[in-house]
């Protein structure tokens, strides 16, 4: 069994000290086989670990693993990897070749603070067939839903169901059975998260969206910050909520599990969605 050279531990999208989503990053995973990557991701226990498995100049092939399985794309681990590369080699433009497709990535250094962003693969939005099982698991009825934001599934690397709720009390108070949720996610082909969102003000340019991304994997039940879901939400808002692009949305996530996070989402008139944020070393 091959040991990983240099696992980096970072927190992506942290809104404050102690916030953000932990990610493992291996900048040179060329000597690792899939079994090694799975084992390392399971041992770390982070929502995802990113591995740079090949590189040709500014193009990198990257794979992502949760503690249970490979995922096509992971936004927060992409940000963590981009920041780590910028700190090692300097900022600039890159392309990550992922299972989901090519993802444009960039990093800038602002007085010693690196900010990174990615532009998702071509997004898609589709109708939500038979939402009743998911709503039942969440304990939500029709009156709990926000009529401005109809139920749908959105894709920007992974498929995410998007459930918008009307009130902050419902958003803060719902619960779910993690085992039953994971079974439903496998059945429906949702490799990422279930996105529950509350927009307290107008659904418009500059809106702040309160988001919870449910991710029952191992000991994890809820994701602190989910870049792929933020991109998917941007696509959803463009296609189903009537926002005239281009527009910007700030996603706030993670406060329910004590890891406040901020993700900035920029939605163009067409094409991939840009998500940006920071990453810092994880104190261990």
C-alpha cells in the first residue's frame, strides 16, 4: 500500500475563525492508486479530499473522494487546492480536469490573502419528479415552501435537489433521519448534497441566501460549505426564480453546525457559474 506524499489540511470558505469546510489536499498523487485515495479520504473523515493525479502545465487532473465514495466534483476542495497551489507556486489561471468536466480555476493574492474561484461546468436545471419522499423526510408541507422558488434539481458538477422554505423558523428547525436520507440520495442519484435554502429578502441581485446542505456520510450529517451546490443554486436562480443575469448572490452556510461559511456566487447570462472564497490551514 502506497502512502500519500504530503497531505495538506485546509478550511475552505471560512466566514470567521473556526468556520469553513475542511478538505484534504494532495498536490502530487501520481503514485497513488484508487484504493489509496479511498483509504486516505476515509481516514481523514473530511467531507472530501482532493488529489492531483496528473499535470500538464496549467492543466491538472483532479479526483475527489468523500469518506465513502468518489464524487464527480467538489467545490470546497477545489478552492482549497487552488489556494494551496497559489501559495506554493504563485497565483494564476488553471484548468482542473474532473470527472464532471473541465473547470476553470483562478487564484489572486490580495496583500498576502489568497482568494480562489472556479467556474463550473455547463449547468442544468430540471423538474423535480415526486418530491413527496424528500419533503416527508424533512417534515415539510406545502405551506412551508417558498412559492417564489419552485422545487427543482440543479446541476453544476453534481445534481442537487433545491428546496426553498418560506420562514427562518422552518429553515432553522427542520430535522431528518440521516440513514433514510442517504438511502433516498442513492436512489435518486444525488452524489452531492440536498440543498435547503431560505432567502429572507427579495430574490434579486445582491441577495443573501441562507443555505443548509445535507450530506449524511459517515459521521457527517450536514456540510459546512458546498461549492458545487452554491454553483447549482446560482444556475437554479437563473433558470427558475426569474432573476435577470448577470447577478451576484452571497451564500451563508454552516452556522447550524458551528462552522459559519461564506460563498460568493456570480451568475452570468449563460454558461458556467463562478463561486469564490478563501481557504486557510486547518489547525490540528
